[in-house]
């Protein structure tokens, strides 16, 4: 799809230069040094040849066809050159030049022009304001990066070019290899989403890393990433998560940072693994790139020292992995080989005087143990330790195994040679057990995501017409807010359980309805103009007698008229009084990046004061709804405390799933609150007591 | 105090060997290679000289005096050699030999013998089962470590010798320098506590690092560490924090891991900075060792790239540091020097083409800004970046400044030369902004601890006699549990506010008391044999009339007799009914390592179901009590939500402080619960409603 960027037959560099200080020189030099097999056309009206390649005054003068053009000229010349590229039939353009969106309003206009030209001529554009593109397999280095990183199975894309240079510099030192490296810059056209799609089936990339400040189309991002992460792991670092951080983002590239809660939910739902730091990003990348996937959570530890074994145990347990008991046979075989003072239980302590042979036996046995899904090999450089030989045996065992093996060879001076050997065998080494544990935990999280059934959101076609009609009516009356009388029609359409309830226009009607429903009842003022009924004394609960109902009706109507002069009063709603159950809040608001963000929490202080809320971007699956419920800190209260029966979690899942469908079917719903949803004990369902809904005004 | 270990004039190595494969060779060789200036006496009955030093058959044969003896002989010979050392007047002994406590019960007995001998001859002992001792200033390397680490201002002590070897190997690579390195082994005699005391005034050590699995005497540890941390920062990593981790510890060195909650509280109270990983331990050490203390929380950032600037901003804010506005003058001066596209606001972006001069100006201006307490300098290796030159100017500026400067030069291949230059100037470099931010945050935490007033716990001498008398009475009756009737005497003695309450032996007496106190009242069964009164229907609240009181009395006494046959029934307690207020739980249990561990939380589900509890080890200061209150997640509920007035936090602080004093004054109190303490709105105090107390049985 984006093949012309990565596998071009010919590349033109517009702005190529003979001056080694210039970016236009660096790009041509990189293309050459990286060994690009196709044609290289430097474009420079003032030069005949650059770095031994014949130069042309413009792309139009190039005799053959051009697949990829790289632009490194001042911004004011870029539009014309793009038009020429279009004329020439160039398929892909990388604009390195800066001075666009990041430079304010005029820059943004310039950037829009580029997009316009690209659309018109049907070519794709990476940048502007970027470092360029590298594909180590082609090989192609169409960037001004200081050199080409080693090849490897990791694809990296970054919104920040500078961060890219740091990442490349790390790669240059030999510890990481890249399949593709893409600096996305301002993402005027090609974004993370396009690249994710392109890389999903790229056989050279086993894991995709993203540094992102903001994604342009949240819903599409989730949709695409959901599919890509089924095929290979995607690890992302999102910056601008704190208030100051997002201010810094918007002054940086002008991209909207979006709310942290929405990103957290979206990445979770898309199966994207979130790295909390740059270090974690690479730590995770290595294990995904070079080791088979962890098929369970049980980690065997082999160590030549007790202390680090304990640190590893702590870290693994902290990351919610398990330190299983080894099989009897394994323990026996270990005991047979190891000296008496060694520990044959997990963590297996081969003792400080262990040579490579002892490690070999122990790692082999632990790897074969069916109770073990992955192995961490810890080594401290003690007096007799055979560091390199041990790395060799561990590397060889890991290569044969279908379980992941990670190293934790601790130290630096004597250790490094061993670490290099491990790397040769594809065994990532982490200098401390905590980082090794975190990498294994990332694998476990990815595997658990793969175990989820694939989610295909579907609209509720049978529910839609009734709601559509209601919304049309509301809008035709010039309203956007919907109180609970009408809201219940919406809920009824989506098959929500709601209390019995009918509108009474007079006190007598109210009493008649109450008699039918059965006392006690609740009375609520019914008015399209009054959204916060309790504020105007518009709700009375626990009305037990006809007299109570009559009094409440009159008082409510009188007060409503006084507090909201001119309000349309339809009468009062008489409602079944729902007793018992726990109060739940379900809400939805529109996140500027991701759209419908659904919130869930326990009612009252838990949401308001303790901010104990879980979020998901709609649409989401019933399983995601379940995860969401388990995510809040006050979840134990739903499981039942102090002898209470557990709440009907299935009913909450059901309600959340219906909300997800409703807000997806009707993008015009701006905000929505069901507060409270009363949840009864297990098997007894739930009931939506009150709802508030705001539509977008038509425009 | 432990000077003979670090500054001896003469060292004997018992078990010295000519075989380079033996530890006894390594120790002599290390002493020699490290350049020890004093006398070295190899002890070996079968050798005349070892590594050019004259050897002796035993320490008794050495002509001069011996300050330090290092023992590397099989464990069965150690006791006799120790006796000889005692005879010879050796002041300090390092026992490297293993096979003691870590080897089971017999080993423990052998270890006890060593301690016995050391006591008898009044020498101190490090080990057994350790790596040895290094002092780079002396210089002395009395260990079998593979070499001597570079000198530096960091003291390191480790319970795990193997971890020590890893740490030394890191040091050998040149990134860290140590003043002292001590492998503590089984800590039969010298423990972390002794070493902390010794290192507090060591001019060569600016920061102390500890790897600890368990501390032997928790109360003394807190007491000593509290004083030491006033003088210099102590950073610790505690392993065995999770359930599996502590199982691993106890199989490792047999030291009791203690509860994580107690360690967390104790380290906090002692001012010890807790590192969550080995990596963090060294990250913090470097900034403490080489940079002036951060005197506020406002961090200026200078960067040549937007992306990493955002990551840094996120990480700093996450760590609760501030990214302040710069002074107008600073911004103006920056704007004057920097190109137009640069950002003169914090984070200051000097742009990707910044050379060293631009960094120099920006860092200098930001460092001088009175709104800034510390500076993070971020550098990505872009095309024109002058990495080494920039490191030079940053290093020179940092040396002149009285504010901490940390580097975040990102990358590896091109970056490393710059990092070496920064190190030369004492500027620690962190490869990613997150780690730099965490190091600055550790400094901030330490400074805030220094700002706390020094806490001197004092017993409540006037409160003690009444409680002593009561406890004596309880014990003389062969009881250990104290119900609330007697417990209130304890509370009264410590001046706790308690409800009016008196014991009634008959229904008539109960009515008379109720009339005096005023209705409504609470009735509670009064029996030393019934601790959980509600379980036997032994509490009735809200009794409004004489008839209610009479009925409740009879029913309660009848039931108590039926449910707990043979129970001594004193009658019923008639108690003022306390209304309103929020329920608090205060508790205390004895932690095996740290002693009286006081718990605080909101009553009911918050403690029971949500486990929202804060802990401190008594004795603690009112200020620590205040921190403890703020620590719980449900703290907003005490501040007042939904228009409620805030709770009387001062009254809770007061109650906690009194509990702290009580349980410190009476170590025989095993357990204690005040549940609930009713806390009223601000200014109205609190009241202890119910208390339960268990004494240790006399033994």
C-alpha cells in the first residue's frame, strides 16, 4: 500500500547538495551508503553530478520514472516541486522540509496546500517536517539520519524526528536492529494508521513500535490497530499524558493531545501495549522481536545468587506473573545434578560457584518442565563464573526452545561479552531483574489480548427507527436536551430494563396510575425544560397514599413553574419505586480524539469524590465491558462485602454493551448519563432509574 | 566505631593461598593490587610466603599486632581461629567462609558460637558468608571480589554478596565510584544498623546505598536511620516485598522478610529513600553523590527536541515536580539569543540545529533564573549537534552552579563520548527523561524530609501509672483481653475523648444512669469474657425510654449467659449515644520486625473491603500522623464531599499521636483497635466509641 516509500525502484532527491554540511547531501549520501540498488537522481539545477550520481535540474528532466521523491528545499518552493512530482507520476513523496503546521497558522495553510496537491495527483506524502524513511531490507535510507541502523525485525515510527535520531543512535551501538524506521513529522497525509496497516503484513517486521503525541482519527486508529495487533504486537509510548505534558505537545506540533483516560482506554481496546518509558519501549520490543510468545504466566528462574532471585520473584509477582512449583521429576533431576546446598525449587539456585555446565543442566530441565512457560536466567559475575560460556549454553538452549528465555546477566565490565553472545542467539538481556520481569509481563498481556474473541461491532438495526423518530421530533422542536420521560423511550427501544412509569397530566390521573403500579411510588416533574429535577424540588420518593401523591403533584407543578418561568410542564411522571440494589453510574461524553468515551463507576462518592471510574471507547465488546467493571478500585463492593450477596454483574455488562451500541448508532448523542442504574443481587438484573441525554445541535 | 574494618594498619588473611583458583589467593591479591599501605600477613601453616608476603602458621605467630583478620578457611576451623584472633587482640574480623545460618539449624548453632567468641574477646565480626570489605580511600580491598572498583563518594552495603559482585562489575565499567563496599553476609554481628552509624560521619561517603532483605531490629533501625538520614541520604532497595519474594528470602538467608506495609512505613519514617529497582538505586545514588541538593521542586528543561521535552514534562509532573514559568528577564534574554522558531518558555527548545553555544546560553540563563531549582539538559544527536562540546559547556556550568543539573543525552553510539565528559564534571546522565525525572524526584523527597522537624518521642509519664495498675490487675486475673469498659480507663488515662458511660449492675441502675446521661443511650453487655459483643446481641443503640433500657438490659444479660456459658457478667454499660460524625478505625498490631504498627482508615467497607489503610511504626510524630491521614485513597471523604463540612483532622492526628504513645509506653500491648473513632466536623473533635485491647501473656 505504501510500498513506493519502502521498495522504490528509483529515488529522486530534490534539493540534493554537494555541501556535506547540508541535509540535501546527507540524504544522497545515506541512499548511497546504505547500498540502494535502484536509480538515484539528485535534483539540483546548479549541479551536474552529486556523489557520482548525475544530477538533473528538475524531476521533469529525469529520463526514467521516479517512484519516490525526497524533498529538502526551502518551504516556499515545495508546492511547485510537488506539482512537478505529480506531473512526473511520482507515487510517494517524503517532505523533510520544515516550516509548516508547526510554524503557526500560515504554516498550516501551506501544509493544507501540500495535501491538496498530493490528493490531486494521487500520490502519498510523508512529513513535512520529518527525518525521512529507512528500510533496511531494501536497503533504502531516504533520510538525513547520521547513518543506517543495523537490520532487524523491529519497525519503528515516530512523530518526533529528534527522538528518532536518539533511537537510531542507540541502534547504531548494536543493541537493536530495525526493519523500517519512519519519521512521520507533521503527518499531513500518511499517519500512524496508514503505517500500521502497511506493516501488518510486512514479513520483515515482527513488532511495531510507535512514539505518538496524538493520533488524528481515534476511532479509525482503534479499528485498524485492533486488526494489526492480532497479527503482531504493537508497543506504543504516548507522550503528553499529564496536564503540563499536553500543553507542551500542543506548543510543539500543534497536535491535540486528547485525554489520558481516552488514550488509556483506546490503547487497551486496540490491543496496543503501552510502554511507560522509552526504556520499556525497547525492553519490550526486544523480547517480542527475538523470542517466541509466552504461552502462559508461569516463569522459571535459574540464578547463581539468592538476592537477585528474590528481586526477580518480587518483580514477577508484582507484574502478576507466577513463580510455579516445578514438577517432581524436574526437582529430582535437578537435585541429582546440583550440589547439596543448591536450591532445586523455583527459583533454582545453582550457587555462586556454578560453571556453565550447571547452568546448562538447570536451564534445560526448567525449560522442559511443563509447569514452566518461560525462563529467566540470572547471572552475577562471581569469582568462578564462566560468563561467556554460560551465555553460549543459554543461547543454544533458547534457540531450541519454543518458550521465551530472557537473560539477566547483571554487571557491566565483565558481563558485556556475555551479553553480546546472548544477543547473537536472540536472547534479550536486561541488566536488572525488574526490567526482565516487565518484558515478560508485556508478553503475557499481549497473549491474553490474543485470547479475546475478535470483536465485530454491529448496529442494533431494530432499535434504531424508534430512537431516530424521537430525536427528529426533539430537534424539530429546537431542543437538544432530553429528560428522562423521553429518555426512557430511548432506553425502551434498546431493551433496557426500566421501572414501570407513566405520565399523569392531573393529580387524579397520578393517583389512578399509582394504584395500578402499586404503592409506594415516585413522582417526577415532566418537563422538557427541566433537566436537573431535584434542584427545583421536582422529585418525591416513597409516596405511600393517594393523598401523598396528590399533594406531591400540586406542589411540584407549582414549584416548577415558579423556578423555571415559562417552562413547558407536561405533568408528572408516576414511577414504580425501586428499592434495594446498589447505585451505578453509566455515562458517555465525546472525546475530541476518540469519540464516544463511556464511563462506569459506583454512584455517589465513589465517582464524585474518589474519582473511581473506568473508561472505554465505544463500540466495545461485552468482554471489554466486563474488564471495565473489574477495573474500578471499589469493585469488591460489587462482589459483596459484609455478607451481602454479589451484585448482578451480567446485568451491568448488558447495560454497558447497550450503551455502547446506542452511542455508536447515534453519533449525534453528545452526552448521556444513566444515574443511577440500580443493580440488584446476582440473577435479579438491574434497572435504569434516571437518564439524561444531550444531542448535538444540528449544523 | 568500625574503623578497624576500614582503616586497619595491618591485615591477616587466614586461609591465604598460593593457588590463584582459591578465594584465599584472591583476598591477598586484592589487598596487594589495591595498594594497601599497612602490613599484610598471609596465614597458612603450609606456606612460607604468598604473593611476596611472608606467611605465618597462625595469627599467634605474627610478630606485630593485627587490626583486621579475614577468614577464608572451612567452617569447622573457624571457631578456633576466632579464639586465636581474640587472644592476639584482633579488633575486627571478616568471616568470608559459608556454612552457617544459611545452611540450616546446625549452621545457625555454629554461627551463634562465632558471635559468642566475638563478644567474649570484644572484637567485631562481619559475615559469615560474605564477600568482604572494600575501602577505596584507605585503600583496602579485603574481599575476593574480582578487582577493586573506582573510588567515589558512594557507600554500598549488601546483604547479598552475589548482588555485590554484579554491582562491582558495573562500577568496574567506570560509571560509579565507591567509597566503601561492604558485603554483610549473614550479619551475625555487624548489621546495616552498625554500618549506618559508622558511615553517618564518614567524610568520604556522600550517600549510602543498602540492599536489604530484612533488618534485625526494626525499632533500632528506624531510630538510627532517622539520625543518619539527617546527615546524608540513604537509598535502599528492599527485596522480598511480595508473598513469593518473601518465601524466597526465607529459603535464602533465613532472615525474616517482615511485612511490606511495615517496611514501607519504617523506611518512610526513617527518611530512607526507597528505590523500586536496582536501576533506580544507582540512578538516585549518582545525583545525590555528585550534585547539590535540589532546594525546591521547580525544574527547568533545556532541549534540542520537542518530543523528549514532552516526555520529560510528563515524567516530572508524574513525579510531582513542577515545570515553572521562567522569569520575564530570562525569557527575554533567551528570545534575544535563540532563533525565532525556538521556544523561550519552559521547556526551552533550542531547536535541532543548536550548537554548543546555544545550549551554553540557554542552560546558563535557566540556571540563573530564581524560578528554577534544578535543570535537566536533554540532547538528541541530530545532524549538526555538537555532542562533546555541549557536554563540556553543560559540565562547566553545572560545576559553577549551586543547583543540581542532570543530563539526558539520548542515544548510545555517538552519545557515549559526551556522557563520559558529563561524568567528568559530575553531571549524571540518564538515557531517558523518565529516569532523570525520577532521580530529581528522589532529591525532592529527601529535601522535604529534611524540612520536617526532628522528632524526639517522649513517654507520657503522667498517664502510665493508672494503666500500669489496670494491666497488672487484668493479668493477675489471668486474662489478656480487655473489653471496652476497662479499655476506657486506658483511654481516659491517655486523655482520649470518650462518651459518658457508666456500669449498671441492674436494670434499675441502668435506667437511673440513662436519666442522668440523657436519652437516647446505648447499652452494652459488660463482661471480660465477651470481646465481640455484637456477635452475641450484646449492643443495643438508640434506647429512648426507661422501658427500652430495662428490656434491653434483661435481654442482653440473658443472651450473654446463653451464648457464652460461664461468662462473668458484670452487668451492662450505659453509654451516651454519639450521633453524627464519620467512622474511623485506629488499630495496632505488633510487626515481628518493627514492633508496634499502627493502622488508620475509614471505618466499614473502606478498611474491610477496599483495604484502604495507612500504616506507621510507633512512635511517630504528629506530623507523621498527618501524612498518614492524607495517604489513604478515601482521604477526600474526610475533607468533605457533597457539601459536607470537613472532618476534624486535628482530632484524628491527636488520637493517632496518643495511640502511638500508649503502645510505645506499654510494649505488652499486643493488639489494639479503636473502632469506631467518631470524628465530627472541624473544630468539634472526635470520640472513641469502642475499643478492644489484647495484652501479651506474661512469660
